[in-house]
């Protein structure tokens, strides 16, 4: 049995992308459809929120302060103190049906984020890498729903999921150049109850993946084998991240999405942030170097 609790009864329509700030000892996350960013200070239980003019798909903390964000239409810096948004790049301004989704920083301080078909039907998305100089590079294409960005502890493997494919892929990763190559299937959810959503890697090099519509987290070994399944009291877990003073609390975001009536009443933690003790530690998140 895994000890778990409801850390924040957020009631997010699409809670996503938990990010633990080691310096602040605080947890950030977003509600994509609510166009909101949240910050939890676990020591006090205080929650702060910011609202944006458009949906935010993902973000990372910056070395220079504030956040780098993948809003639905492109990359921008955000200053939580002033509320200022400074746009950096809109690489898909010409593709009206696409929006940015999941994203994360690599250990060199580059921000990676992918786009998706907002109609959840076609492979019109791409994967981008935003370098500290503000230049965005297209790294891959023909993507349905970008998700699950993570890197192995030795920085040799990059993980990336296409939820529309029901697949998590692995690429060879060059940490010095930020190049990816040799895309191959890492794990398929074809025979599992849910679809791959957001992920994190623990200190032992295992990939934790939240399964949308699967009521669970799956821990994958480095060879793609299912190592462990953690059942959850929410149908639509969306992502996970290790936090806490010792990085041993696994925070899990979730979504209400289209749940209503009895289906919603049966899972009162839906849309909330869960905190789990899974008996393993995580790795600290790198800040964007720009």
C-alpha cells in the first residue's frame, strides 16, 4: 500500500505539470483550461494563483528569475511579481489548430516543449527546444499530443510520449549539443487501461508515468518493462514530480475534464494535487539558463 493524501483540493479542469522549486521549497503547477498557474508552500499550506489571457501548456523556473512558459501560442517569460509576460517565439503561429502542451528543462538549461492538435485527432504537432539565447529549434514532427518529457539520470536517453499514439518513445540524447536521434518505442499502453500523460524520472533511473483515464501511475524500468503500478483514487492523473525537503514526495496532478454527476461525485479528489510516498527519491529540476 502507498500512503497518499490530497495536498490541494484544487478542482482543476486540467491540472498539469507539477514543478518542485528546491530553492523556495514550493510546488508550482497549472490548470491548462483554467489558464492559471498555482504555487503551494507545503510548510504553511498557502496557495497562490495567477491567471493568464491564454492557456498555458507548461513552464519551467528560470535562473534569472521568473518562469519560461509554453503558452498555447508560443514561448514567453513570465514574472510572477509584476505579472509581466515577455514573448520570445511563436513557431507555430500559422497553425491555428495547434497549441503547446507539455514541456520541461534539460540539465543544460534548455526548455523543451511540444505542440498538439487541439482537436485531439491529427498528427499536426512538433517538438521544440528553446535555447537560453531565445532561439527555438524544431526537433521532431508528426506528433499528435506531446507529453512526458524526461531524461535519464546519465543524460543519454530522452523520453517523450505521444498520447494519441498510446506510446512512450526513447531517443538517443546528446547533452552537449541538445540533439536527439534514433527514435524507438520505449513502452506502449495498448494493453493498459489508460494513455500516457506526464512523466518524471526518479533517482534510480526509472520513469514514472501518469496514465490518463487509467486511474494509476506506472513505473517503467530503463528497459521499458513495467516495474510497478500505483493505483489512484482519480481517473485522470496527468503528471507527476518529486518534491519535498528530501525529494521523496511524489506530487501528482489530476483533471476533472469532462467528469460530471455521479462519476465526479465518486472521486472527490479529481482535479486535485495528490502527495504520495512511493519509497524512492526523485531528482531536482534544472532551471532554464536564460
